[in-house]
C-alpha cells in the first residue's frame, strides 16, 4: 500500500482532548464528529484538510483518555496516516483497531508543515517529495497489516466470518 499526501504538523503531547474535545463525545455519527477535530488547538483544520493528507507530530501523540473518538475523528477527516516520534499505547491500539495507520519515526521533527510525503508500507519507506529525503520505518507484523488493510478490526472479523461461512 502506498499513500501520498500533504503534511499537517503538530507538536509533542497532543492529547485526545486536543484531537476531539470532550463536549463532542455524545456525537455518534463519525462524519459529524470529524467536523470538530482539533477545534480547540487548530480551528481552521477541518476547513483546509484534504482526503489523503498526513499528520506529523512529536512525542506521545494521542495521550490522555482511551476514547476511540480521537482516532475515528482523524480517520473520518480524511487523514490517511499519522506519523509521530511516539504514540500513547492505547491510542496506537485504538487507531489500528479502526484501520488508521500510524508510523513511529524518530526523525519526525525534520518533516515540515505543507511538505508532501509518499509512504510505501510494503518497503517501510517514507519519501519527502519536497527535498528527496527518505526515512525508513518498521513495517507492521502481518496480523496488524491485515487489520489496517481490512479497514479495522471489525471489518476484518466480518470478512473472516463470511469467508468461513462460504467454505
């Protein structure tokens, strides 16, 4: 799988309340939830983000509460992948479970707002199309790749059940 998109840059310790404020947690429609992403720290985000864009952040992205609303709102806003120096563990797992790919990259600080990246998940390479620099990252184990390529854990389980029923 390859992804290409424009970078939105964020700093360290972006917590789940920064991603989606608690006052919106009663929204159940994912598209509506995404309309409020980063509202408290970057109010113009939803007006300017495009499908396929990429978030690049610092350390401990997704810290805070374990709510799934945060990765759901990111995915539903059109973001194709989040790259950060590190992730809060529960955010990492929630993201994988809903089919949002994440990449830990210690050199994330080198990537700038507005740059265009091309990510090759099979090769484990990020290419900065603005300056030609390549970054290597650890590829996911096969079982995590299956979850992401299926669109999340629930779609994978449904696909597996249907496959087994048809055999």
